[in-house]
């Protein structure tokens, strides 16, 4: 059995969905579980709907636009009166009902609504595949992926999830292509959870790990994993293969090509991960597996929207472990992750992703004990396996606020 994952960019229009069918036709002999994300920028639109609803603003224009975007795609794929139209219309109705129910937290509401991006996209894709005479079957991923009630960041209950997923093996005996959603799970109490933005890759890894799949293929709009984002740098190279450890580290530093949680479940079971080009499936792409690659070229990762926070001790003493422990304690409590940190005699500085409400809460807490300074709008550049040329070029760039290097990795926090 193999697992395929198609992201939002692959299914952003009818041409993309037709291409999914073509790719699946050429793999229709094998047992397949196909994980699909919401179409294009749908999740962002749903986030805006939720936030407008929560701040008592009118959300109907945004909602109509989203429905019309999907209808436009459907008009290209289905004739009038095709059953897909009713199925999708009823999902939109359920979405509207979910929005108006009462919940224990804003994040719980978010998950009950934002999930419809994936629900609707898989409904459309599955109906189209059936139309193309593929033996496709729609599954609700929430019936399989069990999580806790940490909404927007659901933690997977692996034992229950793996038990549930065994049922899919039986289904596979009759049908050969299972279509299901990325990004979604469910709590014990029956509420939908999401696994964190861009979590569909992780969903694919969960299914693959529990099914002990032969491989996972992530179909993307790039030729494979590259040593830099081609939008930022010229002359990038595509890796033929990468060890799991190297790929995991890349995602840790912010490479957005695969979701950070994807590698571990695959590496522990030795399941190879292919990153392949959606528009040109004949290209080799990248294979991530247990291997040794000598002389990897420098790998550049850019992480935008960073915030540098400096906590200064005010009483002419030095920064002690006790001060740091206080800071780490607050960060843990607020569930904030440090991307890079540095200390000097009188201050401790660290860089985190900028999320306004969280950063505000953090600063308020830290101000009780420190003089706090902060800068936003920064970019964290990480160069793994740097060489002399990349080291010198990046260090001499203007606007470097913080710099750190080890034998293999250079990190610079830059004001762009
Ligand atoms: N649709 C979700 C998102 O955009 C999940 C995903 O695309 O992986 O975050
Ligand atoms: Mg997406």
C-alpha cells in the first residue's frame, strides 16, 4: 500500500484536479490512500470567516466568495444535476450551522469550521475520480485520527489511531483508492480537531505509519526538495536523495516544503518519503530515506515574520540561570517556541515567530521582572552545511541583528 498527498496548490483549480486523476490513473493498480488538502487558499478564507464571526462582523461576503470559488471549479468538472452539487451544498450548510453553535473556546469553534476546506475538497475530488472511472472511496479522516482536545494543534493518540486505521486494510480489499482529508482529527467527545497549519503532510505520515505503507509521495508544485527557495535565490539544486535526519532538521529551521511533524513517524518505520513534481511526474523528485549523502551543498532556509525579544536585568546584576529559568517557564506556559537565543552579561535575547496576541501576552509577563525590548518584521536565515563563500556573503549583509554559528550551521537574524 502507498500513500499519496496532494496539497492545496495541486487542487487549486479544475486543471489541478484533472491532473490528480491522471496521476492516479497511472497508479491505479496499487492500493492507495490519497490525502488531500483544502483547495488553494481556502483555509485562509475560512480563518477570515471565523475571525469575522468572532468579532461580530459580517462574514457573508467572504463566505459567498468561497462558495463561488468552489462552484467555479465544480462547473468545469460536473454537469448540472450531478450528485456532487448536493453533497457540497449540504457541507456548506453544515458549516454555517457549526459557526452558530456555542463552544468552550474560540479555538474549538475554529476547528469545527475550518475543517470544511478539506471536507469539501475531498468530496469534489472523490466525485470527479469516480466520474473518471477510478475506484475511489471517500473516507472521513476524523473517524480514524484520534486526538486530544488541544484545538488547532491536536495531539495524536497513536494507539487509538493505529487501531482505527487497520480498518482501512479491509476497505482496500474491495476498492483501490481511498480519498481522505489531511489536517483533521477528532476528540473522544466527537469534536473536530485540526493538526496545525499545513498539517496534511503529517496526516499522510500518520496513515502511512499505521498502515506500514510501502512509501509516501507528496505531490508539490516544485521539482523536489531544493537547497534554497528559488523565489529567494538563484542557482538552486534539487536533491536526489536526503537522509531523514537532514530533512527533519531542514523543517525545524523553517523550510516549508514539508511539515515538521512528517518525518518522525516515517523514519521510525523506515518508510521512504518522495517529494515529486505535480506538473511533471516524470521528473525524479527527491527521495528521503535512510541513507548517507556525502558533501551536501549549503542549504538555505529563510523564516520570515520573526520577532527578537531582549530581556535586560535592571539592577546592575548579571543574567543568571534563575533569570533564564523564569523566562523559559513563561515561554513553556504560553506554548511559545524559541527559534534562536543568545545571552550576554546583562541581557537574554531570543527569537520567536511573531503572533501578535501571544507576543503581547509574553511581553506583559516578562516586563514584571525585566526591561523588555523587541523588534518585529525580521527574517531568520539558517545556512546548514555552510561553506566559506556563503558564510562571508551572508555575514556581510546589512541589517544583521544577531549572529550565531556552529561547525555546520550559521544563523543570522536580519532586518530585511
Ligand atoms: N489546509 C490546511 C492549511 O492550509 C492544511 C494543509 O494544507 O496542509 O493549513
Ligand atoms: Mg495548505
